[in-house]
């Protein structure tokens, strides 16, 4: 990275082994796409995370929090700043009665399985979403009639100036794929879920049903970032795209999935440019044919 002093400071804070230069983002996104992040930091503790953000802010260097990269498209040129990844660390879990406190780097899949093991119901919807709790809260992730909003009691977040806030469900302003965290640029440190006592067998069965539904309906055999577009009011993005005649439409290595038209997939060698060109084409065709504007659900970085 250009700012050598910042690099040294980040190494002092996190340990040199946790500060990588020119790290290919394709290794950290489920799209398997993305050029290098000039710097890629893996803080191990909340204090290191706070100091890392403070150092970047002081140096005027852009920074970006990454979970499991399952909802992000990174440009082919990469990101000229510091990516701070919480996944792989921040994985503590505490369960007390119907309350589950999870650090931001815990995968939803793991959380759902832990809940099932404890006979706690409410998180079944999340058992096939490949994100972390942090990413899921920011996006108010949801599926099959459930969403984070239904199960979150409160969250511990950090502001850009390092101040910690404990926000209750109402204060999180969770809406369709959005939250106050996304709008204010907060960092999620941990999430407190409130679940209900249930029958472990029924919970397992429901999770299995949802897994089967996903495997049947979604192109899980290809890298993607899940649903590419938000659901436009009154419509389904996938159906509009199919009706526009774009099923299987391909640009370079990017393709509108034949299995589920709401997914843009990487058929193997897609570039971020292929994906963006395909997204723009889909948006303009759907707008031209049906007058509906498709908004991206997937976040972009480095464009
Ligand atoms: C096959 C597949 C299926 C999917 N199915 C669903 C589904 O059914 N429902 C659904 O809602 N989504 C789905 N997704 C999308 C994705 O898994 C979710 O949006 C998930 O919540 C993203 O979590 P993440 O940790 O991967 O976040 P990332 O992709 O790493 O980040 C997403 C956004 O959250 C921010 N972020 C991440 N962690 C934090 C944090 N700790 N603090 C602050 N900001 C943070 C990032 O800066 C970024 O803006 C799917 C994706 C795939 C690949």
C-alpha cells in the first residue's frame, strides 16, 4: 500500500502475520471474483479492531468491513484501501436460556445449528444463508418468511470514532435488506438473539426442508453472491428476468442462472466487469420491457 507508515502501524496493532498486502479478494468472496485489497487486516480482538479503524481514519485511508464476502462484488482492480475481515475471528458464542449472544464473525449456518442443538426455534430460516452474523444484521438477511429482525433483541456496534453503542431491535431500524448500521457505517461486534423453546426434531426437520428447497431451486454449484437484485415491490426479480427472455443470458464468464434467474453466477472465469455489464443489461431490459427498476442487493467494492 502507498501509506507505508499506516502499514507499519497496522502491523504493530494486529501483528504482521495478520496484515496482508495485495490480498486477492477473489479468495474472500463467494463470487470468487475480485482484484487485490491493498491491505487486508485480520484483527483478533475488539480493541485491535477499534485501533485499526482509528489508524485508518487518522491516516485518511478508506476501510471496509468484510464478513464472509457472500454479498459483495469486488472490482477487478481491487480495493485501494484496508479491508478488515471479522470472519475467522470474533466467533464467540454464549447461550443462556432462549438468549444467544454471538460475535459478528460467527456464520449463520453455525448459529442455526447451535440453536437447533439447544432446542431453540426461530433461526431455521438462516440455516442456508452463507453469511456471518455481522453481515446478516447489516443486511437484515432473510429467507423463507423469516428475517433477522424477527430474532434480534439487541446488538453491540462500534461507531467510526470508536464509541460503542448497544442498540435495541427498534433502534437498529431493520428494513428490507437494510439497517441503521448500513446507513451510519457502524461496525457490528456482537448480536443478541432471542429465540423460543421448540422441539429439536421439528427444528431439524424444518432446516432440512429449507436446505433441500435451496439445493433444488438455487444454483449452489456455481459461485455467486445469492440474489443479485432486491425484490421490487409487487414483483419477483427472478420472474421478471425470466419473462424478459434473459434466462441463461451470458456475458463473458457471467451468466443469468438457468436454475434461478435472480442469481447472476460466475461460470468459472467471470470478471467483475462481466458481472457488472450483465447486471446493467438485465436492469435495462427489465426496465424497457416492464418499466420496473431492479436495484442491486449485492454490494460493490472498489468500483
Ligand atoms: C448462495 C447464496 C445464498 C444466499 N441466500 C440468501 C438469503 O436467502 N437471504 C439473504 O438475505 N441473503 C442471502 N445471501 C446473501 C448473503 O449471504 C447475506 O447478505 C449475508 O448476510 C451477508 O453476510 P456476509 O458476512 O457474507 O457479509 P459480506 O458479504 O462480507 O458483507 C455484506 C455487507 O455487510 C457489511 N458487513 C459485514 N460484516 C459486517 C460487520 N460486522 N459490521 C458492519 N458491516 C458488516 C459489509 O461491509 C457489506 O456492506 C446469499 C448468498 C449466497 C452466496
